[in-house]
C-alpha cells in the first residue's frame, strides 16, 4: 500500500498537481544603480511551500519590447523564488499582468497562477541621504487639505521602503534615481512647497497631486533660476536668428533686382551683337545666381535653427503652465505667448514666476 501511494504521489507531481494551499506572494522593491545595471524595480515572486517556479510571463504596456517579457530560468536554477528587473521609462502607473508557471522540479505540466500588480506612478525614487542639500528652485501653492490626505497620496504613489507618517508638518526628502535630482516636499497646513531643479518632475507631481485631491484650479508661485537662465539664452538666439533672417531677405531682394537688370542688359547686348558685353553680363549673372543659392541654403539652416529654438521656448511655456492646474494653467500659457509676441522678456519671466493674472 505504501509503495502505491508513493508512486501515485510521484505521478501527481509529474502531472503538475500541487498542494491545495499553494499561494503566490509578490512584492516590489526599488534597486539602486550598480556597475552592471541601471536603477530599476525588482518584482519578487515566491511560492509559500516547496513548489518551484518554472517560468514567469509579464504583460505590460510601454516597458517591454512587444509589450511582454518571459523569464525562464535554466533547470539547475529553478527554485521557489524568482526576481524580475523592471525598468519604467517614465513616471506613469503601469499595470503588470503576471502569469506564473508553478509545479515540482520533475513536473512536465504546470499550474498557472494569474495575478495583477500595479507599479505606482513614481517608482524610481528613494529617501535622500541626510546631508543632501536643499535645491534652490521651488514651487509653492495653497492646498485646502489635511496633511494626512497628502501623506496617503505619497504612500500610494511612491514606492518607498517604508510608509511615511506626519500630523502637523510634512517634510519628505527624496532622490530621483533616473537623474540623481533631490526633491524636497514640505507641507504645513494650507501650503505645499516642492524644492527641485527638475521643472518637468515638479510639474508631474503638481498635476498628479491635484488630480488625486480633485483640485480643479490651482495657482502657484515658482522660482526656477537655472530654467529661466536657459530660456533667456534661447530667446537671445531667437532674436539673433530673426535679425539674420531679415538681413538675408533684404540681400535676396537686392540680388533679384540686380538679376533683372543684368538679364535685360545681356539681352540688349545680344540684339546689338555686342558679344563681349553679353558675355560679361552672363558671367555676373552666374556669380549672382551662385550667391543666391548660397544665401538660400543659409536661410534654410537659419530657419531650421529658429524653429528648434521656438520649439524649446514653447516647451518652456508648457512646463511653466504645468506648475498650475485648470484656469490658472491656461492663463499662464496665454499670457506667456502674448509676452513673447510683444517682445517683453521681463514680463514673460514674471508670469512664469507669479502666474498669468
């Protein structure tokens, strides 16, 4: 009888039959950069007993080539635990749909566990080291919310080692692993201030927080000296390109008038059978034509560079807009564009700092 039950047990294992109480546990863990691997999130999967994980299939949008990823360890490396590195390219929440093949080491068939995990929006962030200096750039805005509501949002949207807690004042210091940029988030009742040099990241945090707290209109005061300095440099270039363009247009008009008169002169010389004068006129025409073509190429390059600079200015305006929500956001973008049309750079920077009102 014993022999029969042992055989049945082995057959069951071979067929992929696993204990009824088998469970699959998953956890997410942020791993900092090493020599061989950039910062990433580890998806840790393990079974609750002696069963092993044969393979894992993960389906997710925007993080794997072909939207899916398969991990298939060699037979010698099969254990009851498996970790999969995940590299989120942007700060967006990602749904991971995981299929795990579980059985015994000698199984030929496996039980498939299906589960879903969501990567929070801001995954590649860790608590900043204690001596990290506070960034000089910041955005500050009024919020009519309790501190614990913001604390709850942080715990849901950041993948931190341990949950944070705060009652009367919130002081959170983080480090962005993608850029190495520190972020200081400070809240006292009624006001949130975010210190960070990365205006894109600050805009993402403002937008995500406002959406979660159902804030429809949000005004803010911003101070990003490095961003303003870069924008100033680009606007100087835009002016230079505009001047070059006007100069080239004037030169082209002069050349066109000269070409007309040379064509008439050459034709007159031909009719009067003055071949020498005709030849001279056509040689001058040839030189002028070459200058026109060179001028056109310079204009094309100048135009391309001007468009590239205008694109940067437009992106800068959008970034300033993203520090606000709803009507104040629209007002900032419109006011910035009007200031650029008027050529009032100081007004533009004032709007970026204080808003569009």
